[in-house]
C-alpha cells in the first residue's frame, strides 16, 4: 500500500515536450510510472517518448482516462496549467515548476480546491511511492520499499532522510515533497492522516523549515489524531531573522516562524524531534524498535 | 525586492493613495531646491535607506527654515545610519526625501501582507501607529484589526467597515475616507505583486484626512518579470554585493558570522548543514545553495565567494547527488580546486547516486587539503575539527 499514487495511476505530463518535461518524464517512465500521454499546445497528434501528445488537458483526459498530472510548465504559465487541469477533472496535480508568482498560485490553488483537485507543490521534487510510481524529479534509486512515510518541504532533505532510513535497514512507503513556497498544495495536515490510514506505513518522518506555521498546525493535528510514531527535523535553527533562505517561504518574519517554536510544538505533541538531519535515520530506528 | 520610501510613495500616488507632497534629493543643493518648490514653512528631511527605525537612528528630522533644510540634508546625506534593522554596521545614506510638514492629529498603522494560513492577502490596521507592529502584536494583539480579502471578490465595502469599526473610527466622513484609502492600497498590493506594504504611521490630519506619512514596499521576486517599472526602482547599493554576485551565477548565498564555509545543494539541506555544524560545536560562515546542477563552474564560484570572507577557516561541501551523479560532482569539485586557490581545508561529503565511485575519485586525487567524509554527521564533525585545527 501507499498514499495518493501507485503503479496503476494514469499520469499525464503538462509541459511534456519541453527539455525538463522530457528529461524527467523519461526517468519516470523508466521507474515504472504509468505515464499515458502529455500536453503541449500546438503539438497535439504527435508522439513523444512513445506516448500521445494532446493540445489540451481535457483532450488528454478524455482520451486516456488520466487522473494525475505532473506539471513542468514554466513559472509564468503554471497557474494557467494548474487551473486547466482542475477543470478537466484531474484529481491530483504535482507541480514541479520553481519560481511561480505567489499571486498566481493563490488563484490556482483556490481554483483547484473549488474543483476538488489536490495539488502538490509548486517548487517541489514531487511524490514517489517506492518501487512503483515516481511523479517528480527525485533520484528513484534511493527510495527502497519499506514502512516509513515521508513528508518534506525540501528536496535534498527528502533524499537525505530517505537515504538514512534505507541505510538503517528500513524503507519508504510514499515520500511527498510538498515544497517550500508561501502557497503550497497538500501539507502535513492533509498528508499525515493518509499515512495514519495506510496499513503499510508504520512511522512518519516530517521535515520542515523556518517560515509560516504549517509545522505548528501539524503538531496540533498529530497530538489529537496520529497514533503512529513521528520523527521530525526543522531546518533553519541557525538562520538569521528576516532573511529568505533559498525557498521563497523560508523566512522568519519578526518573531514568527522560527525553528525553535516549531520544534517545541512538535515535541509537546509527542514527536521525536532531531536537532540535526544527520540523526533522522537513527531516530526512525529508535521509534520503530520500541 | 525592496524599494525606498520615496519610490513607494510614487506608486501610492499613481493609485490615488494620499501622501504628503515630497521630492527626493541627492545633494544639499537639491534639497534646498526641493524645499522651495514645495513651499510652506515646515519640512521633513528623511534619509532614504531600506530599513525601518530611521527616526530613532537620527535619519528623520524636522526643519523650520530653508537654511535648516540645507543643514540637515548636509548632515544626513553621507551619514551611516544605524537602526535596529540595519545591523551594527549601519547603512550609508545617499538620498534624502524632502517632504512638506503635516498636521498630525492621530498616528495609525496600515499594512497588507500575505496570510499564509488563509492563502490570501490580509489587511492589518492598528491605532498604535508609529510603533513597530510586531511589538504591538506581542504586547496588545487586540489593538490589531486583521481583515483577509479573497482576491476572487476583491476589496468590498464590508472589508472597509470591518476596518473602520475595528479601529473605532466613528465620523462618517472619516470612515469613508479610510475605506477608500484601504481599498486603493489593496489595489496597489495586487496590481504590483507586492509581498508586503507597510504604512507606519498613516496619519489623520486636523482636517480629518488620512495620509501615508511613511511607505514601505517589498515585491515578489518571482513576479518581477512582469513589472519592469518596479525592476527599474532597484537600488543595488542596498543589496549585499556578495549575495548579488552569487545570484548572477544561480547560487543562493547569505553571509553569517561563523568560521565554516558551507556549500550545499538544496536550500533545506543547506540550512540543515548549518544546523548540524552548530550542533557539533562549530559556527557556519554562510548559507550557500549551489542548486540542482553542481558542476565545476558553480562549485568554483562558490569557493570564490566563500573565501572572500576572511573568517572562514574550513569549508564543508555537502552534496546529495540525485540525478546528477556523485562521481561527476567529485570530478567537478577537483576541477574547481584547480580553478580557485583554496587555502583552507575542504571537507567533502558526497552521498546518493554513485557515492562510492565518488569517494574513490576523491581518495585517488590525493589533494592534501581535501578531506573526504562518509556522511553528513561525519562531514560536519571533520569540518568543525578542521576549523579548530586551523586556528
């Protein structure tokens, strides 16, 4: 089992024929992802990577029955692409694109919610169900199948965390990179209950960072609803205030959004909080051998 | 990206947000000319830097004669202004804004920012103008009125009513003026892809008019491509030259005050690396994200920028190789050490795809100041030891 995606899910790629879309779609196909086609306006009717190309998402959905879209459309056009997917009946859009204007994402997300479409990202590595389905840009070989679910704002920390879990002899059910922008799709609070319900997931790793309060919301949620053990790391304990640390959303404004307040809230919720990401693997081992 | 007060007020004026009249000046002579042009008998001379707290630092002064305008402009232009937001090194004042004096009856606060939890803009208003809003939020949160505006419907009269009743504005004429003020400010925020707007203080004059006495604006960098008029307002002297140089090469760099230079791929891992160095008893000298394509050129540029900082005693290169394989990155690092004279120990940790091949490449290269590490903890530990040994 897994959450959100598996080898049966039919996936289309928006921005299919672009260089990023092509490179990563090829890698996803090699991993086993069931990519059934893609969308690039004015290239409808062509074939790309052995799959049909469509002019619109609606055509792609009608012809293939796809329910998931992986979005590589450039930042200036990504909101449009996401809204198009929502109206065409896509159930989950995984938005890889980095640098989308915040105003556009507010609009796109509101529209997605209105049409019942879930979104992941933007500016994220995507989602992977180990050894089944990769929808994103992560190195698939790191994610060995196992019993740990992973949710992370950061791409490379996702890989770091998964790699440590595997080195300790465990593995991953599904890993979700939720992205570090100010406006993101699915977050801890929506993903945690999915892992709670997934019979194969026995522990959850959540990796957060400074800025915003999603981790605080997650702490409250964990306290009341999550019975499986959770290990957490919050990046940016040593980050200066008022500076944006790479991710658009990773900024401590005034006294809000510090690593410390998030770590304290998670600890109070019974989460095993590690001070260094180097201890994620060991902490998973500890909670799973209890 | 941030802009100066005088630039924010230019934008306000375009949208009909009322401000006192003012003219920017680069020299005392220009300041005098500006004061003549504005007329009246009282002026404010305001230092233009990208930081709050200018008044307390001595960068905002009242002049009651043209001679005084000249004298104050002479004092303020060229001064290094230190405020709680500039850091101890302060900021050089290169421009002053000459503004007509205003008849201040009340000082209020008005701002627009993104409410990340509600995922829409929120207008914040307070009767405690002139005070730092974070302080008000801590000490008397009940004095801040917050009204979120759904962009799908835009600013509606009920938003305005929530604001004026929340602030206790009872005069009907004043209510109307304030609602218009807030509505126009919301339009500025949306149209210009602002990240935040802050007017502190927003004043009520004796005549019951509302004026933006100050103006601060920051913009969403990702949306600047569609606002060339904002990009033109960029003042590069307000930006850190190293951060700027790094950005030109696609690197994200922020200087800190420790001893261990960090070069990492990915913003999260870069922060996590700083945290780990700290945890191991060392101090990080910087945040540096080399991005997804760590190659010889980006790594060499990273070394160059890190080594500009004389406090750096060791460098920790921490790369998690995904799609870009570690063996390639290892070769890139070796090449970079030939391109730049790296005179401090460099601890290299490469993990992920083809990590073993990479370790072999580094070991065989046999460069004395390159120290291979097996994982994040090992690398951080070795970097801390190397920095201590170098003292």
